[in-house]
């Protein structure tokens, strides 16, 4: 009986540290690979950088559009800009104009 008692005693003594090690491993894996873990944080950081770059590009395009629209307002009408935009949109040109085609749109 003493051998069985010794086995039970040692098993009970080893059970708590074993469970503690399993809990530490579980939380360690969750820390690295969980929904809010290190890998997810790195991924979100990269997505944030891409979104910031897209925002910068869109803001610069908006600024360009605002400059063009500012020149076409009635209170500060720029006739050269109006002529340029009309020719660009309608595809017309003056007979004395030289037309140079490029790949830029």
C-alpha cells in the first residue's frame, strides 16, 4: 500500500505545477497569436501605414482639384485656366496649336 500512496502523493504534488505550466503556455501562445496578440498588432500597424499613405495621396489629389476649382470660380475666374480645362474636356484645339500626345492621362 505504501507504493500506491507514494505515487498518489507525488502525482498530487506534481499536478499543480503541471497545470501552472499549461496555463503559462496557453497565455504565451495567446499573447503571440491571439486576436490582439503581437502578430495581429504588427499586421494592423502595416495596414495603418498603407491607409496613411492612401490618405496622403487622396489629400494631395483633393488639393490639386481645389486649386483648379478655385481658378474656375466666378469671383476669381482665370480665363487661361478656363480655356485650358475646356479644351482638355471637350477635346478641341485652336488651328494654330501644336498638339503633343503623351501617355499621361
